[in-house]
C-alpha cells in the first residue's frame, strides 16, 4: 500500500498571514449536547448507557481499550498475559488510579465490578492484578473487556462511581446529565470543564437548539446526513456500522418456513431502501458485520433478487403469513417496514405490520459492540439470541462462522447504517469511531468565533 | 517513514500484551547523507508490499478447489492496493497457479472462472476467491494477512530553503529532543515517562537505558516539555509542575521533583524564562527576569525572540490566539496575523538576524511551517511552506540556535516524528 509522503514541501506564495489553525487545545468551557436517547441508568451493566456520545466511556473505564484499528491497548490494565490454553488470564492493574468517590482502584474492586457483568467468568483479585478464568479457551478475553458493559464500577449502595476523565455531577434519569472534569484523572485532566447532556430531544428539536446556539453537538439520523451536509453543517460521520435487520425470534418450524424466510430475504430491495428511504445514509448489505470490519461482507447477497425470490416462493406448499413489528416511535422504521411489506407481496409473501404485542419477525437496529470482528460477531449473536459462533483467529474462520449464523435464517440483514453528529464550529477534536461510538475525552472548545 | 513489510506484522498468537516499546525508525547512513546533501524534505523510499505469502496461500486454496485444469481469472480490487500491485499480484498468482497445474486462460476456453476480490478490513488484507466451476456450488475461499499500520509513498518535492532531518519516529509522544555534538554524537529524547539517551553508532541511533521520570500528580493533557543542556551537569528537563536534573555521577540518572520553576524561553543571552501553568498546556505569562521593563505578557503558548541592535523584539502567541509583540517597553497586537500556537526562532547562518518559524493549518488536519523575518513590526515570509502530514506537537529552538526541533503527530502512521529543521542556505 502506498500513500503520500509524510512531509511534502509545497511551493506557494510567500504570504505573511497564514490561514488559522495549528492551534493547541484550549482548556475550559462546557460542552452542551442534545440527544434522542433517554437512558434510565448510567450503570455500564445497563445496555442503554452508552447513549449518544459514548457517555459510559467518559465515566467508566475498561481494563482494555481498542484503538481505531480494533487492536487492544492498555486501559486500566497496563499489561496482560494468558497462561497456555488461553483459559486463565492475568491483568496487571494501573497504579495510582482512584474512583471518583476517592476509593483506590484495587483487584478487589475490579473483580467485584467484572463479576456483575460476567457471571460466567471466575474472577479473582491477585494483589494489584486480576485473574480471569473462562470455561473454555478464549483468545477474545482482552478485546471482550473493552466492551462498554465491562466498564469498571465502584458500587456503594445505589451510588456508582467510575475512574474516567469525567465524574457525574448531576443526573436526572432520561432527562439531563452533567459531567464534571476529573482533575485527578490519571490520563490528564480533560480540556473541557464540564459536559451537559439533554436527553429525549427529537431530531427537529436538536436541530433548532443547534441553530439557536443553545447546544454544541446534536445527533444526525442516517436519512438526514446528506441534507445536513448540503446545508454546510460541520458533520462527522462514522463508517456504516449499525445493523438494520429483520429478526425472527424463533427458529423456522418447517422446510417451508425456511424457504419462505429465504424468499423474503431475496425479495427485499435493500439498495432502494438505502438510497431512497435512508438517502444513502448507509450501505445495503447481506452480512451481519460491515465490510470495513471483515473485508468479505460483499460475498453475502443483499436482497433485491425478486426473480430468485419468486422461484423460491414457488417451491413453498404452505406459505406462511407473518406479522412484522417495528419501532412505532421511529417514522423511518415505519416507511422501511412498509417497503418490505410491498417487496414481499410482489413475490407472494404475506406480511402484516404491527406495532404492539409479539410479532413473527421484527425490524431492529443493532449497534456494533466492538471494532474487533470476533467480539462484534459474538455480541451480535448474543443480541439476536443466536447460538454462539465458533471460530479460530482467521478471516476464513470468521466468514464461516458468520455464514453459519445467516444459515439459521433467524436474521435478514438489510442495511448497515452510519452514525453522525453535527457540531458547532467551536467544537474541536471530536472523534467518531468507525463503529459509531464517539470519543469525547479530548474535545476542546475554541475561543475563536466561527 | 519506510513502509513496513506486511509479513512482519503477523497476529500475535502468544496471548500476551505489554505496552508498546518506542520502536524507532532509524535513518540509515545513506538516508542521513541524503538529508544533508539534497534539498528534499525527506528521502522517502517506498517499495511494494510483499504479497508472496498471500499469493501462495490463495493459489494453494484455489488449486485445491479446482484441481488441475484451465480456468479464467477475474480480479476486482476493493482495497487500497495500488493498480500496479494488483497487476503484479495477477502475474504472480497466474504463475503460482501454473506451478500447481492450474492454467489461466481466456473465459471462453476455460472450464470455469475464479472471481477474486482483493478486499481489506480494519486490520487485514482479505482476498476472497469465488470458484465457479459448476452451476450450483460456488465455493468461497478466503485468505488474509495483517495490513501494515501505515505505508508511505515517495514523491518528488521541489527544491526548497527549509530542510528537515529525521531524528526519530515512535508511537509514544516525544516532547523534545536535543543533539549533543561530539564523538560519538548523542541525543536525548524527552518522553512523557522517561528521558532516553541515544548514541549514533554504525550509522544508527542506538537507544540506551531510559531514565524514568517519576511524578506523583497526573500530568496534564496535551503535555509539553523542554530539555535544556547545562554546563555544570548534562541537562535539565522541564515538564508541567516538574523539573528533572541529570546527575553528575555515572551512570547517568535523573532526579525529578515537583517544581514551579520557570522554563527557559531562550537559552542564549539574555536569558528569559517563563512560568508554565502546571495543570495546563500554556505559560502563565509571568516572565523572569522580564523583557526590559515588561515583566509579564498575557498567557501564551509559545514565544520567539528577534534580536535587534539595542533590544530584542519578542513575539508571543497568546492562549486567545492573538499574536503580540513586546519590545521591553511597548506591547503591540497583530490581529490580522493568524498563526498556530507554536513558534520559535532560529538563525540562518547565511542571513543576518533571526527567523521565526511559525505553524499554521490550511485544512485543519495537517500543519504547515513557514519562516518569517521581522524587518519592522510585520512578519515577512522568507521561506516557502513546509507541509507536514500531521499536527505539530512541539517546536523548540535547538541548542546551537541554528535549527529547531520539530515534533509532529503523523496523521497516517499515528507515530510521533521528531525532525531537525534548519535552512539550506543559498539554495
């Protein structure tokens, strides 16, 4: 792979006033964020906690982190080592780290926290280290520890405390959160003094707040990314990562039903859903994991094969009639569900939309839990209640494992959606990770007027 | 700066992780010479990645799937592999398949087609082959190999007056570097947690034992530091709220202690120092002993001095982004000049007076360095722009005053690159 050279001398005019930039980060200021989510808890054990801007990572740190290539890096653990067989792991803890409530980070505190999130692991403190034993050989333990739900928490009664760059100053569940900079943070005090997050704001409200200068960061839904770009807003966009899919809660009960599920998958015009409904806010897919993460996603066919679907449908003796559920609070989900219904009808499959009660299949969005592909597939399988995939450490093995999950016909991938945020121009160094999570700890606010 | 051979970056299978060692990209003798005698900013070399292991794997899997015979190859590139490399891969793969008894021919005369996609993920090159021999079964074979963390491509650069010499490249932050001339040449590298001595032997910088920097309080974000050579002991290292003095006795060591001592802004006469905010990334503005009658400036990120006949003109880049001139009596703002946070001054041997090196950014992601002179109170550019592939994290005047130590964070590699920056006089 060849890229451009690191230093390039540029012939240009000799002009004294250079363009602005190259500015060192400024300390101070409060970042104001508006978000649609309404998290009821800040506990990392709660799946909703990650929220819109990676809130969990700001308060609760993990033993291991993943870099932008999905490689494990030290977090609260400075090093780790597996005993032969990869069933027993020892994680050396960083010294001099305290929770926000003043408690020192110890092996005991880490063990107690991890046990709550991983009941199947045997976790033991070992002085300034922690030992984790798994039921079977597991090379993915370090990457698994980088998941948000493995954020280290110190619990005293109902109060929870983390070690991260920000501490919780005020928390009004589902409504408002104030985070304050941790002056004693081991990685250096954050540039921001505080972060204020208003939850439960729909897209229009967020946009109005941004335009009025009342917030600095809002979420942009995938279908609005293109428009926001055209409006000249400062947008940061992730890789296509959040999976939109149809999920069957039960296994197919007959050969006919298996064929009908396959025919339904073939019938859906995922390209049109992405290009028309979502305005290109994602990528049509037939895979569970996005191509940027695996390199092979394009090998799985991604619907839009009406002729193949009809051929498959012709072989079904007793075609089922299904109810399709979707999130009624999301207007885009409704439009997509209606399109799926029409595509299915075109090939002779009967669907009925439903917004309440149990349904035969459901339109869902699932965030990519990790930038490490094996951990991501494991978590996806867990979310979808599919059997845990088995693989070794190779792309071919991962491909086979993903293929096996798709062969269950329990899930029909549709689109990998992008995540995006719009920023006020004074917000600097906001990083959105490929999986859509945001890295905020290095954000700073420019004192310059845009 | 050299691209790494992909074969050197296989996945670790030992199940062990330890913090990365500061790996160095040491300039070869030829490269150093190149830096000295040419006007190119970097003597970059690039070579095609070594695809042989992956070609051999893919060839083996394809021939196992097809058996001996004649096939057609259809190769699609969905990766960052260059077109030239794709052609090379096609040739090598064809040759490798032939060695396994699989001949590549035109589709109309082949028994089947093998559709190969050269793809990639975050971590790996992923090559996928779909073997289409019959009507029903289209087996897919996949081979992969870790991608190098980065690679660079040599480009010709036009002759320029600013010249760079690579000193060091490493994953960990570099706060300052000083070269100690002598035989052998030595170099001290100030990092966040250690000062590492190097010796230039056998055309390479050889790292010695790092001298640990101990501190109790967390150091601030965007950490900065300064190394200053001393006469009565080897060096002092200044970090936020911390000063480390080297020991006089062998072996070399350092003693670090919390201290708010001011940092030297200028090591040559007249000495001027400034207090650094211990939990921030800027100077408070208090000056020791001051500039003429002026004992302070507004809080600033960096400063540069331009000696005049009877006084020195000082230029400060304020935390508020304002450029200010202090001459010992008056303070003047230059609101129309928008420089970055880092400036410093050096003397070109071939010119009178001092030149100020200033950072800036035209696209917000990569920085530019340009040299200026102050014939009066307005800067006049005296060099062309030097564009860096990343953002400047440190810019200090080197010990002899004729060069500057520049550190930037490479946007592609993610490494910190330390270079020596000076003028190629007369060119």
